[in-house]
């Protein structure tokens, strides 16, 4: 008897045009390390009184589809689900996030990048971007817009805490940036299929909505994350249940894994960490999504309802005499704090995650044991009154569109 191997699992998805209805079109293969989305049902036993003290019957009375997809972060692999999670879309600079700028001028005195010939992608305060193809090699790399001076299509003041400019000109360079913030777009749902090809078993979940995301950064590791889904029902078959089949499926991305080794940049309250460098960071984004049930809708859900965003970041830093001590004082004074972290893969494609304004709910200083460094465990709850009016901002920087 053949037994399915998890090593042979494949996951495909396709966005639905009508919630809970299998869409037409070509599904896309999706890179995961685990997928446990499945049908859950609840039975209820009869409460009839019987002389033989036995239960006469039991019936299914409710059910739901939920579970997680676990993954490793890679460039543009999970961006569609990030859009659905944040009820928003990526705002791209130029074409697919890339814009060639001619006659770029860099000034080390004013910390400004400008061009009188070509338009610079319109960005926001604190937005991360990448420059490539500059004649002065040292000027290529990751930058951040000033958090106090608004950028324009003619000039950008850079945040020197990330990277400053040197005085130089270039006939052309390429700027890469795309940004997404939590928003108010309509609910997006997906049909997702798990394929156990070694035993010809296919499980199709419909009406799948992204409920939450967790992502974790630890030293010496790839960046791992997961999406939690909530949906309507799961159907089983012995071949794919996508109406269009899988002969013309969209291939999965092949971009490298992003880790915490390649040029990871951490800013706490707008400054580098200094003696209080970070050991780990995790981000949890919950949408407050709720099940919706109706009489006569069967054991599954009638749909789901969006709720209130709940966004928290946890950060473990080494406790030093300056940076971390000041953070502790902010918690006691109930003052807001900002946090931003950038990470990339081996070819320079990456993401920056930013909480522009949050409140510390915990800043615990831990002396664990003998011969260990003292660490501070921070928990930051995001609020909506940051510079750009969002609880969470994700910037996407790529060397290719």
C-alpha cells in the first residue's frame, strides 16, 4: 500500500473572483515548507433519554477550513498573500518597482539625491529604496528617505543612519522601491489545492482568506514565516480540481532565500542599534478575521468578516549602556517608539518592515545565567498615528522587476 510522503507535497493557488467559487485560469505553484490547511468538523450527539442509556445518533453540525502555510522568505514569492493580508496593494516606483533616472546628482553636504532631467519615483518619508548601476560603485546600495523631509520627484534627502551619499554624478542609475501599508480594500479569497502526487490525492480549499502572518528573524538562519488561513470547505479528488487543470500552471518563483546574514539593517527610534545590536525579531500581523455562519449554509462557513488589525513586534537586543537604557525609559514614560528592519538575499533583493509608531508593552532586562550576555526583551504594539498613517509598512527592494 502506497503511503503519501510529505516530501512530494505541492501547493497551488489561484485568486477567486467570487468568494468560495473555484476560479478559471492557471493556478500558481507555491513554495512552502509545510501546509496543514484542512477541513475541521464538529459532531453533536443526541440528547434523547433512553432506557438502555445509549446514544441513538450523532450528526455533523458545524465545520470550518483553517490551517497554516509555513515558508521561508524569498523575493516576490509571498507578495500576493501579503496584499490580501493587509487589504492593500503594492505601490511601485517606475515599472514593476524599477525606475531608471538620468543625470543623477548626489551631494554629501545636503545629503540629497536629485535629478533635473528625469523623475525620481515618488516616495514617502522613511521609505527604503535601492540604487544600482551608478558610475560610482560606492553609491550603489540600500538607502532610506529622511523621516523628517518629504521626498519629491526631483530630490530625495537620505537618512544618514542607513547610508549617506557622497558627492558625485552619474549619467544614469536605477532606483528600486515598492511599498505596501495596511489598508481598507475588499476581502480577497483564494482556492488552494494540496497535491499528494505519489498517491494521486488532491484536497481543494475554497474561500481561503489570509487571517494572519507571522515572520521571524534569528541570527544565522533563513527568515521563516507563516500565513494562517480561514475558508469555507475542502473537497477531495483523485486529480486536480482546478477547472483549467495544471498543464499550464504558473511556475513557482526561483528567487534565493533571504537570511539574516546579508546586510541586515536594524533601526530603533531612527538610529542604529550601536552597542545594543539585535539578536532576534518577530512580527505578528492579525486581521481580527471572524467566521460567519448562516442557517442552511451547510457545515461550512457562509463567509468571513474582516476585523481590526492587531500588529505586534518582539525584539531581543543585547543590553547596553545607551541605546537600550533609553528604550527602557521610554516604556516607563509611555512614550512612542519606532522600529525598522531590512533584510535581503545574496543578490540584493529584500524587504524592510517598519512600525512607524508603537508603544512598548514590555521591556524586560534578563540576566539569564553565568557567562551570558544580558539581553532586553521588547514587545512593541503598533498604532495608527505614525508619519504615514499606517500601523505596518513593508518596502520591497529588488535588483530585477
